[in-house]
């Protein structure tokens, strides 16, 4: 088992093609849901699947230090679409070259309370209309298919 020595980076690109690194960042959680329901029948020749549309959501938590929390809040308030990219910044342990969630909109922003210990954190959640993952062999897969 190899040791994890890779540093991942998260950035966003807004509608004006400005690329901004999201730092300092506590977490980024992309979620892809491809729903399928089995269609059962008494007859074994009448089996199938019913597919629902894909759902792509994300959640990211950032420290309210510097200006990235303010920039993400401005994206949320203005309703601007943007792309989020998760990629390797250093190292080569990760299975992917990048994961890009495109045409994202922030649907909720939740800042934490300010306290005497530690910096406040802001959590942003949103939806994405498309996603592309590229592995280390340059094979790319996109949603919607």
C-alpha cells in the first residue's frame, strides 16, 4: 500500500473566466447520484430498469480568512454559475487527474459563529448541471452522458 503524499487543490472558474484557488479550505465533497430502480415482474422476461435524471451536488467548507469566503458568498448572492475543479496540486497518488463540476450554483451558505478560539468557517452547498472526471490514463467520463 503506497503512502499518501499528494496534495489536492480546489479552484473555481466564474462566468468571466476568472480562476480562483479556494484556500484555505477544510473540505470539498462532490456527490454524484445516478438513480436506477429495478422494474420487477412476475414473468422473468419482463425485467428492466427505470432511470431517473442524474443529480450532482457539492459541499465545501472554508475558513473565513482572506477573501475566498467573501468571493463564494458573492457568487451565492448573485446567482452566478461557475465551475469547480478538484485536481492534484502536488504528488501522484490520486486516482484522478481532475474532477470538474460545471455550471454550478450555490444554493445555501452557512457561516459558523465567531468564537475566541479558531477562525470561523463558512459551508457552501450547491448543485451542478454537469461533471467530468479524468483518470490518470486520460480517460474522461462526463455526466450527463
